[in-house]
C-alpha cells in the first residue's frame, strides 16, 4: 500500500489532506510538528511526505534537508512542500532544500491527488537541464573576439574585496581574469571583478550573443562571489558554461546556486535565463574549441585546481590559490625537525607544479605573502613571493604575475613585493620577468616584453 506522511502545525490542514489521501487508498501518518514528522518519516519510511513550510522549531526547509541527508531513507520519499508564501525565493528555497514540488496553500485535495498521480520532478537538477536549450550561434562572437591571445585582469585580490584609497593602483576586486584566444572567451574565476567584465561585454557586443566559458578554480567565496552580478548570464541570447571540479562537501552547481538563495541573495540562479550550463569536470584534460586545457590540484584547503591553457599563440597558467609544499613542510612540526622523507616528498610535490608551469608564457600565481608574513600563515593555503619566483624560474616561465594580493596589502606594500620579486629573478640569473597583477592591466601574449 502506498503511504504518505502529512506534516503541518495546523490540525485542520492535516485532517483535510489525510482524509483525502485515505479515501484514495493511501496509508496516512500524521504529524503536528517538524520534529514529529522527522521521527515518523524515519520509522515508517513513507513514499510521500507532504510538509508545511513555516512551522515553529523545525520548519519545512529543515525537514527537507534532514530527510535528504538521511542515508537510511532508501528510496527517498517524494517531498511536497505546502505553504502560504507566494514568494519565488521561498519556493526556490524549498526546492533547493530538497523538495520535489511546491504547492501554494490552500491546497485542494483534488489538486494534491492529481499531483501525486503525475511524475515527480520539478527538482533543481531537471530544471537546469531543461534550461540548456538550443545552442546559440556563436560565429559572430568568435569573429569579434578575434584570434590574438590576450589576458586582462578584472580582479587580483584574494580573500575579500578591498576598495579604498590604499588599493587604487592594484585594485580591490577579488579574482577574475579574462582570456581571449582563438575565437574563445575564457573567464578564470568569478570573484567580484567579473561584474565589471560583464558590463564591458554587454556594451561591447550590444545584443550579439556572447559565448563565455567560466573556469572555476574552487568555490571559496573570493572566486565565485561576483557570479550573481555577471549580467550576460541574465540574457537569454547568451551562452555561459561554467566548468569546475566538484567541491569537497558539495557539488559545483550546489555551491554556486546556494550563494544565490534566500537569505543570501534576492534572485535565484533559476532566474538566470541565458543558456547557463554548469559542468563538473572529471577529466584532467579537455578542450574549449581548439584550446587545450589541463588541470592540476593545488595545495589549498578543499578541492582547488589550477588551469594550464594552451592557445595557438602560447600558454597561460592560472594557479590563483596554492601553498608551496616545501616551505610548508619545512616548518618545524610541533617543535620537531621534519624527517628527510617528508621534505623529499614535499620537494617532489613542488616539482609537479614546476612541470605544470614549465615553459609557459604567462603564469598567474598565488603569492599572497612575503617570507616574513608567511611564518605566521603556515597552512593557510597560500604561498610567499620568494617561493613563487623560485618555482617560476626553475619552470622557465616567461612572465610571472604575482596574484591573489592580501587584503591587508596596500599599493605600497605590493610595489615593494614586486620590486623584491624582480630582484630575486635577477639574483637567480633568470630571464623570467615578474610583475604584480593589477586590475585593468591587459597583456597580449605576442607583445609580452612591452608590458
Ligand atoms: Zn582565494
Ligand atoms: Zn581559496
């Protein structure tokens, strides 16, 4: 026999819906609170849970989340949330919490029964697939983007945006780099800098479809925070593909969507009508048009990658958050010296990074601290400038950009770090050029030496 659980703190609603379900041949369990509902759901494992949204103590969102996280509930029940709320954000919030359907109160018993006879499925993931739609014709866009390989910095700051008089020269926006090459537009990370990039693209293309690929290094806030403000993603003529790895705790799509859910943001990602596709990468190599992309896991908390992008004109590496292994491991372990074995292992890990950046024309790399600051930031997931220059020199990099500037570093401090890094390259006797990445700076790979 099919079974249903009705949860509502309004006894009249419970009575009406239970009666209708009973008449239709369902076994019905009744709960007058969220916590009682959770208990009964675990005990009876019903096929369907009908749950009110706003209840004291344990509300409907919590019921949805708890049920969806409960591994003992296999198969999972279909959850129908019922509510007085007519706000799209509440509806979206319920769906994001795990509800399959959302029905506005008052719920007519016939409507509920009709819904139960239909296939379940207004789930978030099905909706995202439906949004794929036909591919936009991107030929005009590719022509306009052009063939030359150009990099432009829209956000160079790590951790948090830092506008103000002390950061005018290098800029206060968090991570976002634009790359145009071989008819493609690739956006590296979606920190707050992506907002201005979006505005610029809209005025440049004036209604011609934009076709953008956004590569996400990881879902720490400073790398995704600007995405809700990326205007091209709200225009149905455009095609935006977001690529990244699944995070340690939640998928890329969930991480991107949840920052746009109530109570954090007023507009849900589902309101973005462009051809928005979010794809989790599982390969370490893939192509965007004729451009080859390789990935490497960074030494950084959670799942974080760097991208090595090979265009027809040259190679760009983007490694925005990374802590060099050797210096991290060399730090005494609780007062004890590290074993040679551990140090050798760390050296090998750094060698992998050297291979990853080897012979690249442009390397954009995390160099958040100076050597002195690093001592009090061991294990924070960021490197000191000395190590980054050394790695770039050993890797025979043509141009290194110091990146992910610390929010506490003003323009003067970054000037000093840049100077020191340039001096270090000279001390190493290397040809590698070094500069601190600066918001608004555009670099053409063909004219690198002129920057
Ligand atoms: Zn970061
Ligand atoms: Zn990070």
